C-alpha cells in the first residue's frame, strides 16, 4: 500500500513537470495510461526504499507496542536474529531493484520520453477564442468577434489565407459561420454566411489587380492532421534510456572522444606554448592567460619569428575559446552519465539500509499504526529526497565526484542505521520521554556550572 501511494504521488509530480506539453493536446485515454504506466515504473525504483522503511517501521513498532518483541527476546532470541528474515527480504527487493533499474526501467524510460516528445510536437486542439487571431492552422489566420456557446454559431469572422504565397493574403469576411469536424477529426469544415472575399490577383491577371466576391455561403476545409497525436521513430539520446552495460559503454565512448579532441587541440598549441593537457585541465583561466601574445614575446627575440608566432596564436585563440566551452559541456555530460551509473547501484542498496533502519526505529519507538510511524516516514522521505537532489547538483556541476553525489543518501543514512540497530539491540530508550528529560537535566546542569 505504501509503495502504491508513493508511486502514485511521485508519478503525478513527474508528469506535472510536463503539464504545458500535455495540456490541450486532446490525447486519448490510452496514451495517458501509457504515460502514467511508464512514469510509475520509473518512480517505483525511487519509492521502493521508502516503502520498505515505512512497512518495517510500522510492523516492528506494532510488535513492540504489543510486547511481541519482548516475548521473543525473553525466549532468548536477540533482535539481530529477529531482523534476519527482514534482511533476507530486503536483499530480494534490492535484487529486484537491480534488475529493474539495469534493464527494465531504461526501456520504459525510452518509451516514456518518446511519448513526451511526440506529445510536445502535437499541436493543441482546435479552439478559437473571440477577439484573438488563431494561427495554429498552417497558412491561415482566423478571428471571430463572438461565439454562441449554445448553438455553436460564430459571428463576425475574418479569415486570412496565406497559402497562395502572394504579397497580400486572401481576406474573407463573414457575418456568421459554423464549424463541423469531418473524418474523425482529420478535417475541419467551416461554413460562412453573408460575406465578402477580397483577393489581390494582380500577379496572375495584371488587367484585374483586385478581386471582390460577395457570397451567401462559402465553405472552407482545413486539414487538422497535425493536431492528431502520432508516434514517431525519433531516436532520443538520454542517460536514463541506456541499459546498464550500454551506459558504461556510453561513458567510455564520451571519455575517449574528449581525450582525442583534447590531444588534437594541444598538439597544435604545443608548438608555440608550454601549455599541456595537464596544465589546462587544472587551470582554464591561467591557460588562457598564458596563451597570449605577451607571453610569446618573452620567448622569441627575433622579430620575424615573434610576429609569426603572434599571428599563429591569434588564429588559435577562437579555437581555444571553443574548446573551453566544448570541454566544459562534455565533462558535465560525462558527470551526469556517471551519476546515473552509480545511482543504479546505490538505489537498490538503499532498500537494505532503509529496511533495517525502519525495523530498528520501530523497535525503539514501539508505536504501530499510522501515527508516529507515518510522521517519521514522511520526515525521512523529505530528507532522502533532499539528499538525492543535492547529490545530483554536486555531481552535475563538478562540486564532488559523481559517485559521492549518487551515494550521498547512503553515506548519511548508513551510519545512522548502524547506530539505531546497536541501540535497539540493547533496548536503549533514546526516544523515550524519560531519556530526553535526563539529557535535558544534564544540559541544564552543565550550563549552570559554566555560568557559575
């Protein structure tokens, strides 16, 4: 139940980021179900550790509240032995998470991103608003003054036709009109009543530079095929769509490509400067400053050689600026791919840590149900999600190694889990009111001594 609720909430949050691409596109129910299904599978990996935390916290809290843990311990069964089945189950869940994140979820992400891409390319549904020119139909601009919502009649219409590629559009004015959808939404037929059609025909008939046609009724047919959702064979490239072996190959390929480009650039620079790849990687700004005519003048004393070197350096400066931008972009992309690589390893391991942490906290709190365990689960979820976001930023912008950003939740929660497991094994009452009162008294005594 906890897993289902978390997956549902996180899937809605994920699809909410694409609300502008999905709204008003007249997507049918099957497409929306596919989007939600693929998003749910993507969020299941993130929700699994929190579900294990909540389930183990509620279960062991209920066992402690009803003295079931005390009965087991009185029979000589230690808490660590009681945790063995939970540990085995969490390992199975971790293996399932490994399998999903390595092979199943990447294929689902490919379909999800492809659906989102196709939806973003689909035009919004045909909807004309009074007083606003509607230009979503290619080569046409339509404006109405008012609309009768009950009868569907349109009043004071103006249609500008640019399809004939003339200097001036063909302008049609009508007192009223009505629209009809044909062939399951493929075409829109618009019947106009009591109007006039203005046309500049000078290009085709010089003797008749201007044409005016009065009509009682006139029919327009517009092609709405671009408004229909259709699947494309777009080949998207994103780190989340690669299975685990291919993700490793993609990282190696990007690193080799960057190294070859780096060797090519520095092979040209090395003829005139003392800058090598090691120096450049350590100090971008210093490299750019060293790669200047002033530094070359110190090396060349002969005027002809000095001027030639200066000209060569000036010619290489634009290439160096491009290389700096290219290198930053490629290195950031490599860090993003490496963070994805390590995250697929870290997230399943988090299942084991969170299951043990929830069980130990439940044994200490000794409260079951949806009260205290639910509050604790929400708090740990907020902290877990915040650490994931901060770890992603640390890895993306190069503030820390990608593996540190991916393993940041584990680095924070693993020591805490070991601590609460040891405290639960000795029946410590770290969350008991008397324990907090004792620490409060000791703090007041210490402050009183310091003040004296």
